[in-house]
C-alpha cells in the first residue's frame, strides 16, 4: 500500500475533482480541496472529517493563490501532489464568440492553473520532490468546430505542462498532463458556457455536433471513478508519464490525429525542406 500523501485538488465540488478526492480519501490520503462557496466547503469536508480539508478559492483570483498555498503548507502540511482540475468548457463558433469569452476561458483553464503551479513550485523545489497533474482534455490534442477557445486553452496547458516538466525534472518534480476523453461528468452541462448562435452560415457544420453531444450527455463511455483510479496509479508511479490519455475514445481520436499529421508533414516535406539556407 502506498504511503499516505497530501493532495491539493482544485475544483472538488463535482466531476473529476470530486471523484479523485473521494478515491484518494478512500486510499488514506489527505486531500485539500478548493471550492468557491462556504456551503461547498462544508459539503466537501463532510466526506471525511479528519482528512478532507476545504479551502475557499477562485483560481482567477490570482493574487489570493500564493497566500492560500502558503497557509495550506503551514497548517495542513507539505503538499506532495497538486492537481489542477478546476476548469470549464466554452462552446461557441469563433466568429460569433466575444473576446471576453476567450479571456475568461484562458483565465480559468490556463492562467489559474499556472498561478497554482507557480505558488507550489518553491515548496516542492526546496524539498526536491513533488508531482503536478494538470487536467487537460483530448481537446488539447484534437479539435472540433465550436470549441476553438476551449481547445486553445487545453492545447496551451498541454504545452506548458510539457515544458515545465523539463524545467523541474532535475529537482525531483514530475508534471503529468492528463487528457480525458468523454466522461460522465457535468462538463457538457452545468460546467459549460455557450455563446448564442447568430450566423446561419455555420448551422450546417455546428448544429449536428451540438445535437450529437447533447444526445450522448450522461451516457458517455468514460467512468469518472475509473479515471480517478488511473490518476492515483500515476501518482503512485515511480516514473509517471508526461502525457496520459484517459478513455478509448481519446486514444482512437488522438491516434487518428497523429496519423493525419504525419501524412500531412510527409506530403509537404519537399516544401518544408526548401526553406533551408
């Protein structure tokens, strides 16, 4: 049985954050979970009066993050694992979607995660150990119409995670980007914002995608509890992966994307090489 760890998980009110917190607590770990209301804090701490510790935090309140992490380190203990789970999906055709929606999407999904990482890294670096998991998406590898801002944010977090991992590996810190496919969470429900449709030209490409997703909602192949178990296996690993796909749909779609990319690179190889000195 792995030794108990202290985990910080952002966004534990529902979805992957809640499932991971429950499974981690069941395994004997101590979990500090961030929520955005006092009621949610009480609800989370009720999961385990001794080992579930709630903290109020909005990850877009960048100035508050350093203080919250410092307080956790001082009052709860040294953080072994940090899971950047807080995030949401934005649905909207790019031409129709205001820039303000993109800023909000990146503030939560990218800047919030980076701010948390920057807050915990000094402690982990001093201890020469630690593990950061960033919950991205198969949308950090593949794209679909109507999700330009969301996919952009997840592509960004994938790249940041990979680069950071190379920076902190000498200090004994691992960084894993976890990219789930379609799971039975509320990502497509309460956790999604939608820009109203306004340009009929996009109906033919966008409407079938929205309809298919709504029909599948609640019946997705992925089980959040099994995703949580997979993440705990990665946390327990002595050599955790840089990228971890979750779900056979993510595996198939990302492999298809990589194959198409390889074919396109080969097709244009002569032009690519033509630019050398």
